C-alpha cells in the first residue's frame, strides 16, 4: 500500500530578505521530506512566500516601489535561496499568483455560504509587523506578545465566527493528542482557548494590497486567511475540491515557528472545520535562533546570512550544524565559533577523515579493489552489532522530530568506526597478513556506507559523493539490513570536508 505525506514550510512574509531562521525551517522540512522518501513515502513538499498585507504595502512605499515590485524582489530572494540550501521542494507558492487568488475567493464563499461570516466593526489592537490582532489583556508592556508595536484600530470588517468553535477545537485536540508538537505549544493553545474565543476579523479596509473580498471590493481578505489557504492551493483546490479523499491531505504536516502556532493550530483548523475539510494531521513547531546569544536584528548587526555560510562551508555543513545544534522545539544559539568547531571536529576530523583514511588505504594497498571477507572475527561481529544498535534507532528519532539525537546516534556510530580502525590497525598488516587487512577495511567501509545512507537526508551532497566513490549508483531507500556489494572497485577519491582554518576564512561579516 502506498504511503503519502504532504510536508509544508510556512510561507515566508516578504517584508525583509531571508535570514538563518527562515533557512532553518526550510532545511528541517527538506530533511524530513528526504527521510520520508527514503522510507517509501510519496512526498509532496511545498514552500513559498506570503506577499499581501499592510506591512508589505508600507515597506514597498518606503522603498519607492509598488507592492508588487517589492514582493517580486523579496520573493525572488527566498526562491533563489532554495538551491543554495539544496532544498528538494515540489512547489513554490506565491500568494500573488492567480491560482491562489482563485482559491482564496472560493474558500471565502464556502465560509460565507456555511454561515460563518458576518459584517461588523472592529475595534482593538493590531500588530502591523506580524499582521495579527490582539486583545488588551494579551499586550505585554504595550506591545503584542510577538514583540511588535501595536496600533488601536477601528474599521468596518467581516468577521469569522471563531467563538462557536471553542468546544469543537478542544475536543479535536483531545481526540488527536499528537496534533500539536511539542506538547508545550499544545498546552499554550488549550489555555488560550479556555480563556474564551472572540470572533476573528478577516477583512481590512484601511489599505488595498490584498485579495479583494468577493462581491465587496472595498475589503481585502485578512492576510492570515489568505496565507493559510496556500496549503489548499498547492494541493489543487478548488479543482480538487474533495480534499478529504485526497491521499496527500490525509497526512499533512505543517512545520512552523512557535510564534505562528496559534494561526495554524487554532484559526486554520476552525476555518477548515467550517467548510468540512479535515484539519492537517500535525502542526510541528520549532523554537527561535539567537545570534551570539542575542535576538537577531539589523540594528545589532548580528543577522546570520545563510548565503555566506553555504558559500564558505557548503550547504551540507550548514544543514548539519543547524539540525545538530538545536534541540528541536527549543530555542538555540547560532554561533560562528561553535559552527566552525562542529564542522572541524565532526565533519572534517571524525566523519571526513574516517572516509578518507579507509578509501586511500584501499586505493594504495589494495589497488582500489576490496571484496567481502569469507569469515568475520568476533571483533568484526561486535563492531557490526554496535553500529546497528545505534543506527537502527534513527528512524524512530526522525519520526519524533528528534533531529539532534538522530545525528548524535550517527556521530556515535562514526566514533565506533574510528575506534574499530584504531584498535584493528590494518596498516600493520599490509605485509604480514594482507587478507586480514582487507577484511578489516571492507568491514569498516560497509559500516561507513550504512552510516552514510542515514546521513543522506541531512547531507545529501556528501553522501552521494561518498557512494559514487564506491562506484555505486546512489539509491536512497531505507533498508535495515543494508549491505555493500560483495566486490567494490573505487573511483576517484575526493575529500568530503576539508578542514577550515579560522584565520583563512571571512565568514564573520554579518548583514
């Protein structure tokens, strides 16, 4: 039976160029998408840009551009970053596309026909930076909970009857205990709902940069209702109207930052319930990246630039660092020093050097040809067993979004391989016992191969490069009993991760 999964990033707001936080969410989704493909899933993976709203309109004016010109420019930066990060997305959705406008207008009419929209007057606080409404008791030191400046607004608008979904939402969370991950975010949402839900303003009249409300062009659709429906656009709605029968919609996983969990796990679910579409399977949230111990900001000059890190170290290194350094769901600190230290100690010295030692030894002393030994010693068998005990835990850790622990297991496996090599000392046997030397090298090579296959979702370039050195066509399907072919003839050896000298690079300039 075929398995399907639909993995999404949030669509990124085009009020500024992408930074390391945007890169992280996209990398996480790509790693999980590649892993699911390894596990035999049919994967749909989308990302894109959110381009409407007051903030975009203001940014465009400040930049001397029309909103469309500004959105085109910033959206291109996000799209151009994807190949730099080696992202394997299937779709890139822009909310200014005609296909999306069609979806939003159709979805609005469905909500209206179902009796969940009415015209009224909004009075309250609005955070323009985050395009979000907040009540008086949610403000913190005069700002929104997201840290944005707020403005008291009064304007006619359409409302969505969010209040009537209180009990339905709580029941849904109870019946689907894993719907919001991690549980701390779930508890926050439940607490918020239990304080009482007000109806949600879903249109604006004080600006025009947005999708006009059907049959009332003085109003534009609230940017979050507009943005959230992108997931339906990507999945072929409204032509593919019966989403409940669509195989991908049965298993939708939204990856989001913790600041937008409410929009995805509460508002989005209520919107979908209102039109009879099944909510997503899971909303998975991560924490924020600090930079050198502080929140990233242009004024502090500490915004980390993903382009620069990829240019200097390669995308594999950035992907590895970000997934290993941050315990998913918690906040983390992006430090240039820790990046270089992890690169050199793990990727260059531990994994890269291990690969290079074994490959060059086979090339030099076995003429580049190695075969499966007829017998194994107890040490060989113990080595195989110890590596398998580590790597067989990896799939479950990935399904639990424990990316750092997943890589920790692989790091330990790499350490075991280095220890095996140091204890067995094949270099001492090149004259006295060449058959045993070859058995050690093959055994180590096969275990590196097993480890590399599981490193692939995180480091696809290095993984493919290593496997091609073995003259094997890379096929990344998970097999618990993965084995090398019985006979291997090496191709040209390439260093996977050259060591970086701090004094030789200029990665310290931030933007």
